[in-house]
């Protein structure tokens, strides 16, 4: 069936390659990617919207509290049975594919994130859909690129196109989709790459415009214009957002890893996680699901509509109860999100960070207004707070700025959005150089950075540069055996192993040249006497960046590669790495270069 579908597509692409130049073909592939990614994002949003409408059909009943357990357990069953327990989640999966897997994402990701995240979030898990949408859109971009036979750099661009279309579609925000793809997925961008990104984002937005109703869309009408006199308070909110973002990231990671370390089977873990979520929802009902419905109340200036029946705060009057509820939500949202994802659910931190930011902005402005000395627009502060936490949690200040500007249908808040987002971003960068999703990948050297050389090295795999044409000598062999090996080939470096075939050292032509014509030593001088111990070896799991660091540290032009049993796999030389480096460089050309020739 798969072959039946892919072969006609490949024949069409082959024909189009003859008729179209490079830029025209990439425009077409970007449009295809945008269409598929946009439709998938719309489908996911509709499914989750229908699920939540069913779950919350009786808002006065507590029956909805059982559904998060059902959602987590069902998600785990699906992952274990359909995907054999292997489902790499979120943006980190996309970046790993770009950096280490030649921008090839397994095709199961075309649908796995839609299925699992709809069950998790739709049935009440306290996470967001944006990361699964990015993963799905990126996967479709990779699939389109792979089927179309484009090179690594073009596949990477199509991955970004898929992510841009997904974000643009779900928020009805094309500029945000483009900025997100550039800021988070593409550390380096050639100017001509903007055009395919624009095509994909526009197609994605058209999907949501045509299919989704206004009740599903996430947008607001700005009620109060920006007042420059409030800049000091926006600045203070930005600083507070930075510290809250650091708190969010650290609490989330601690709770998530704590749950993953539980020594229980995955099904029991999902049930326990769901029960803990029920406890949180009883006391803090707005934590249920994505939470965008309550964010609308804050952003539209009607916070009194938020469901507020927690028994913990009954001794306070309604106004103070709402204020304290907002404060507790800011503290416990990262806990709820971590429990949801750590216990087996699929979702992301994009929506939870927006949710947390809205409540932080409302809490901050309401506290100041309570003093009687100020009259701050609480809805504006809720919107700007969303940008502050998103900027700090996702390390994406430009995405945060343009997202809020677009969903409010204007740029009236652009100055406070910039102030809050930048303050927050610089504070979190002071404490953590990488976002929580990328921290582990960064420590392994598996993510792109702003350093072009590091990016290119990350795109090269060890298998691409290993020379497996080598000769092995045993330590108990003699000089005569070495001379005989030299006569039959052009190899100038030899690996020496012991009786158990474990690596012992190296012999190079330059080091033994003086003995080559000493026939009297052919049977008396052993290979062990001739070899030199190698203090440094390359392990099969090392990245190219680690390989270059070892070569620079030792001053060696080549090093042996060994596996976990110290069996020699081959050799890596700087020459082979430089050749591969130049090959990757040739792929990073402007889309218009071919047209101009």
C-alpha cells in the first residue's frame, strides 16, 4: 500500500524536476508540506475540542475528574502496543533529527503525536498541543523531502516549513509560525529560505481559517490601549517573568524526572499520575486541560467567570479568593504539566507557559491595583505576561512577541511585549544557557547553535568519515609479517590487537621505516616492540565534535575507532572530516543560486 502511494508521487516529482528549477520545486514542496501540516493541526485541534466538550458537558459535576486517568492510561497503552514503547516526544526530537539523523524523521511520527496527544490533552491532561503539532508538522516535512529526493539542507528547510505551518494554523498566526521555525529550529537561515516558510505558513493559516470556527480559535480583542506610563510596571513584570520561568523549568524537570524514576510499570505509573492530577484539579480546577478557556477570561477582562470552587480558600472573600487562586496556579501549573508528561502522556510546555504567564500577569497587576495607588489594565498585563513566560521557558522571545501581537489582532502592545520578553529571556539565560527541552541534547553536542562550524560538524555522522580499509596485526607477530603486509597494499597505518582482538596500539610507516630493510630483525622483532600505545581512541558513539576535540588535544591527524569491546572498527582522519565538511558546505547554498546560473 505504501509503495502504491509513494511511487506515483515520486514519478510526478521526477517530471517536475525536469520542468521546474530549484526554487520553483521548493515552493511547491513547501506548499504541499504546509497543506498537510495545516490540515493535521486543524484535525488535532478539532479532536481535542470535541473531546473536551464531551468531558465538560456537565460543568457542575465532578465526573470530569476521572477522564485524566483514562487519558493517561489510554495514551500509555497506545504507545506500548502500537509503537512498542518508543515515542520520542516534542521539539527535542525534531532537533535531534536535524543534528544527528540527516533531517530524517521516522514516518510513524506523521500520526503518532496526533493520536497520543489528543488522548492526553483532550481527556484533561495538563499539557499543550503545540509541541506535538511541531513534531507532526516537522515529520511531514521530512517525509515530503525524503520522497522528493531533496538533499539534507532542503529536508531541514521542509521540516521547518512543516513546523511553521502547524504553529501558524493552530494560532492563526503566520508570522509567529515563521519566526518560531527560524528561532527554534533553524539556527542559521539564508534569506531565500523565508519564501518557502512564508508559503507554508500561509497555507497552514488558510486551513484553519477555512475549517475552524471562531470558538476554537485562540484570539482576543484588545480592550485597553498601551499607556507608556506603565512601562516601569511592565519592566518589573518582565523581571518577575524571568524568575518564574526559571522556577517553571526547574520544577518541571525535577517533577518529571522524579516520576520517570519511579520503579513501577508504565500502566501503574499512568494511573498514579492521573490520580495526583485529580487531586490538583479538585483544588485548582483551571489546571484541567490546556486551560485556554480560562486564559480567555483573563485576557478579555472577565476573570470573575473563572471556575473558583476550591475549598482551600473558602475563608476569603470572592475577590481575594480569585487572586490567591491565580497565585497558586502559577506555582502548580509546571507541577501539573510535569505529572502529565512524566507519567506517560504526550504534550508540551508551549501552552502551559502561556497559561502560567496569563495568570502571572493578572496576579501581578491585580496586586498593584489592590493597593489603590494604581489602575493597571489587568487584561493587558495578562497578555504580556503570556509572552514573558513563553519567552523564558521556550527561549524564544521573538516568537512570544509576535504571537501575542497576532492573536490580539494588532501591534498596540508591541512595546510592552518587547520589554517583558527581553527582560525574561536575559534573566533565564543568566541561569541556564539552554532551554529545559534542549539541555540534555546540548550536553551531548546534538543540537544546533549559533556557531556555524558547530552546526556543520553536528550534521556529520561518524559513519560518514570512518575508513574501514585497514590492516590488523597481532602483538605476537613479527616485523617480517608487517613487511609482507606492506608489500601487498598501500596502507600506511596498522592497528595492533592482542590475542582477544582488543585494541593495543598503532604502527605507522614513518615510525618503522628504519627497520624495513633489516632482514635480520624480521623474525626477532615483535609487533609489540614496534607499536606505540595510543592514549586516545574514538568510541563508536562519539560525535564529530568530540572527535575533533580529541584530535586537537592530542595533535593527532588520525585516530582509531573502537566499539564497547575495544574491537577496532576503523580509522578517522582529519582529511576525511574536512572532505565531509566541504560537502555539507556545498549544500548550504541560496535557493536562487541555481536559477541565476
